[in-house]
């Protein structure tokens, strides 16, 4: 029962008792009875009027509460003739106006914040108080939709999927641990399986008195590669200039020395010629060594022409067929039929494929030496056409197990190699060719240890 009804019931009951008492004591005196009853009725009326006026602030408070619950801050409470009550009504209306103004200001700020979040290239992941994902911007959605390595890791982390356990992917688990171990304010560089690199930073903000975390992820592949390329470009050019000058002078001197070989004694001519020839061969090898480095720096822009990719792959594989047979390596090419042609620079693409196949065969042969089992050595090449993405997918898988212990962020790094005596320029060249064509590429180690190199060839 409401307070108004309780007070009315109390006044009514009290005055009924008074009327009954007056009637009982003054029923023999009509004049006094009449005056007493009129007085009691007037008292009841006055009590009702005063009760309504006393409860008026309560009514206004109830209206104010209803407006707050409905979040109807634009509405206003009507004023009354009472000056005292008008002060209260004005205070309520002033609070409603302040709430309405603040709501508009916060809405405008939220709109601006949403536009800024969608406009910035950084991927933003905002967590709730329980550490679960509550907000992502457009860049973050794009990152997750493309399912790149960092995106897959974040998706599993934020939505608490259990597929990481089922997949038993050690590298993905390592990346998840790296993200979860980030301290507030710490920044870390993480490399994806597709050669992309990301800078991740965790930070906090205060929401309703409690701290919430957010994660910023920036793809800095292009910036890092531009910096790396500018550095090794300058180093290679300086090195090539100095070495080529030395090689040219040394070659000329060697030719001159051979001219004087006939003037030596017969017994010394052969030893002299052998020594000079050894220096000449070494000199030539040094020139070829520098030339391989300058190929990356001086790579021309691709001239795109329509090419049958399967024929290009066949043409390159022919060069390694005999080598694989002699080593006992199974070389298998499985292309789809009736695939569309692609626009690419045939010469550059062939050179890139030669580097990839050469690495795959060398890794498989190394594995064969360790296992001494022919069935364990293979290089499988597949070429498929994806109608949804309108692209050809080239995949080269070898059994070399060469990438199991290689850090992901080291792959495609200039001059990095795992081969004894390697120079670390093969993958550099492949990366340059793919990037200049706009082809996405990825080099990973599968769960069973096989190395997989894939290229997405745009049609």
C-alpha cells in the first residue's frame, strides 16, 4: 500500500472515531453536535489537503526517478503554483538538463571515437573486466577475417576457443603465450607465418573505477622491409663496387702472369700455371658470389604477361628431375586441369621457383641422409584454383624438417640461413619477386615437421 493511501486511511479512521465519539456524547445537545461534526469534517478536509501538499515532493521525486529509469532526459517536470515546490521542480529539471547535455556530449565523443577507431590502421582489441573481447575496430576485424597467424592467435585467445589443444600447434601456442605475457605498456614484435610482422602493445584504461586492458596491433612489414632493403641495398652496392674492382684487377694480373709462364723452367711451368689457375677460379667464384647478391638489389620491375603457371612449374621441375631420381627423392607435381592463366613475369617467377625447389630438394636430401629411408624423402607440388578468391594456390611441401627449430621471425630476414655455407639470399629473392607481383606467400612448418611454402597467385 502506498504512503498516500496509508495516510488517507489513517485520517479517515481517526475522524470516523471522532464523529462516533461526538455523536455518542452530544446526541442530546443538537447544537453542540452539529458544530462538532462540522469541525471534524473541516479537519478531515484540511488534513487531506495538507497530506496532498506534503506528499507533492514525493510525487515529483517519483516522476524524476521514472524519467531516470527510462533515460528520458529530454522531458521536464511541470511547475506548480507553490513557490517552495517550484524550487524543488527547478532543481530536478536542472539535473535532467545537465544529464541530457552530458549524454549528448558523451554521444558525440563516442561517435568521434568510433570513427577514429575505424579510421586508424592499427588493430584495436578492447577487453572487458573478465579479460574477454568486448570491442574491436575495422582493422582488427580485417585482421581476424584474413586468418593470418597473429589474427588466428588473437581470435583463439579472445574467444577462449579450445582448438589450440586439439590442433596441438606448438608455434601457435608459443605466440599465444607471447601475447598473454605482454605486460602493461610493453611492446613486442611478432612474426606471422606468412612473412608479415606485427608490433603488439598492451595497455590499460579506467572504466567505472576499474582497469581494463586493450591491445594495439600494427602491421609494420612494409616499413621494416623498406628499412632492411635500404640497408642491404647500400651494403651490397658498396661491397660489389669494391669487390668487382679488386676482381677485375686480380683477373688482369693473373692473365699477365700466365703470359710469362713460358719464360720459366720446364719443371716450374706446371706448378706456376696450376697456382695461377686456382687463383683465377677463386677470383671468378668471388665475382659470381657478389653477382648473386646484386641480383636482389638490381632486380627489374616485373613485366606482366599472360602465362600458364602449370607449364612454368613443369619447365622448372624438369631441371631437378634427374637430380631427385639420383638422390632417391620423390618429386611429384599435382596440378588441376583447365586452370586460367595468370599475369606474371615469367623469367622472375621461374627464378623464384628455382630457389624454392632448390631449398626443398636440399632439405629433403639432408633428411634422407639422416633416415636412410627413401620413402621419407619427397617434394610434393600442387597447384589449385580457388574460384571464391579468383586466385591460383601453389604449394610446395618437402620432408626436410628444416624449419622445426627455426624462429618464425627469422624467416625472410636478409642474409639469414640455416644451411651450412648458405648465403641467405634465396628467400630474399623469392620475397622480392612475390612482393613486386603482389602475391601473398607463406613459409611454415607443419605439425609433422614438413616444410610448406605456399604462394597465392592473383589472376
